[in-house]
C-alpha cells in the first residue's frame, strides 16, 4: 500500500545517516548526462548548425536588459542556439560582441543554461540579478560585486562538497574593484545570500545574515560560483540591489530604462577588465 511505502521510506531515512542533497555525490566523477549531449540532440531535432556563441555572455534574470536591447533594435536573435528552454540574443558594445539570455531565474536554471553556454564556446559569463537589501549601503538601486555567496540553495551541492559559501575567483575579486570606473557605476563588493525560496526570507534569517555582514539576497550566485570552481569557468556575478523585500513604498525600482543603462556599463567594464587580465597572462 502507498501509506505503508511512505512509512517505510521515512523510517529508512531516520535510521540511516543520509541527507540526499549532500550524500553520494562523487564529485570527482563525470556526469553521464552532459550539456554537449543535450545540445547535440536539440540541434538534430531543430535542424540547426553547430555555431559558437560569443565569448562573453550575460545572464539577465529579470529580462529588462534583453527587452531594452530589442526595443532599441540593438539585439539580434542567435539563429543556432540549441537550448530547449531559452533564446539567445547577441549585441555589440565597444566593438565587443556579447550573447545575452533573459529570464534565467534561480540556481538550477542558471547553472543549466551556463553549462550549455560554456559547452557552446562561452569563455566569460556575467550575471546581473536583482537583489534584496540585507545590510544598507545606501538607497537602492545600487550594485554589488558578489565576492562570496551563502549556499542556501541546492544546486551548488551537486558541484562542490558542503561548505558555507562559494566564492568568486580571487583574480576577479582583486582586478574588478581595482580597475573599476566608479564615475560610470558606483560599485560595492561583498557577500550575498543565495536562496531557492524568496518567499521564505524570514526576519530571523535576515538578522542572521546581517550579523555576518551579508549585504544582499538573490537566487543564483552560489550555484554559479560553485560551477565556476568545479569546472574552472570564468563567472562573475553582480547583485543589482533594487529593493528592501517590498517593505517600503516605491520598492523594486531599478533606475533609468529599468536599470538597462547601468547594466550595460557593468557589462562593458567587466568585459574590458577580463580581457585586460586575460591578455596579461
């Protein structure tokens, strides 16, 4: 009977020291299912050619920047992006071609798409996500370079052993703030809290994060940084702090053009600093 099966399952978990999210992961083993296999199948079904994506790509979870680029006729649809779930657009800024995907929200979705991008020729992935304010650095909106992210989501534990945080690569932690032009966009740096459940941001958890100096809360960075560390990918995450969790009138405003002008400055500066770092190696 179903009821007896459920009781047996519950008993098995109470008698064995198994927590599924952190157990039996075998981090050194390759995955049987790969992004290359998925993309190969999609190309066959959709009759697409194998074509690389731009070397620098952007995740735009809110989709405001993609909408702005399309509305101003700056974006072009990539004809051979084989992902089943998303559309990839390209645009050019300061003579650099970028790829961008909108509305990739949450840890598991962002990592799925990131894996596909790196399998398709991406070398640097920039994520700019809306975020909630934990420690006030001023009146939102403002931008935080996420140096480390609290792993309060599930995806990162499939890539790295349990630990409190996943981290931005030390090279980027040093070179991005050092070379940043604050006259274009003022940049802060610090820790973020990545959660899978935005509507479970309790006062107790917010206070706990505030006591530890965590600046903001978002939904992707911990998993993206875990992927970066596990596979030696270049991923840089920014939090566009736009709200105080809906606790004040006028929350969630992102600035001019729904934050798109600021996002373009962030993308341009980050690409320039990444290219300078890469060329100096």
